[in-house]
C-alpha cells in the first residue's frame, strides 16, 4: 500500500464552506472516477480549530493506493480528465488553493 498526503491553504477571500463543498462534491468525485479501483481510500480534512501553535495550512488530503505504480498510472488518467474550465482536475484544484504540496509518506499505525 502507498500513501500520498497533500496540504494546502485557501487564498484570502475564499469562502471556506463553499470550497469544502467543491472539494467534496466536485474534486473528490472526479478523482475517484479517474483513479478507479487503484484508489483504496480517500480522506479530506480541514482545520476547524487550532489547539496549539500557529496554523500553517487549511486542509489536508490523504489518499491510499494499491501501490506506487498505481499512483503513477492513476496520475496519467487524472491528468487526462478535464474540469469544466478546460484545466485538468488537478490543475483546477491547485489553481483554487495556495501554499500547497503533495508528498508520498510512510504511515505507521500505533496500536492502542
């Protein structure tokens, strides 16, 4: 299993509830359609309250894939799918956010 995490912030003036709705109803739906069964789990998160420190980002996306090869294959299909404005669905998403990046990460679940 391979995992990718993306974090991002919203540009000043963006309505966070409208963006959240777009992310759930439009972007996530497009990603699921393009990625197909290679995508095993998709979670989106947004900061609702800072409990310590300084807020460095607004949202985070976590995706779990069957393999690193599946990520590469899905990326081709995701880049081929166009949003209504003509951009790829990734370009459309990244044009709506600021200070974002994606990384493949290692996850270790700690048993409680």
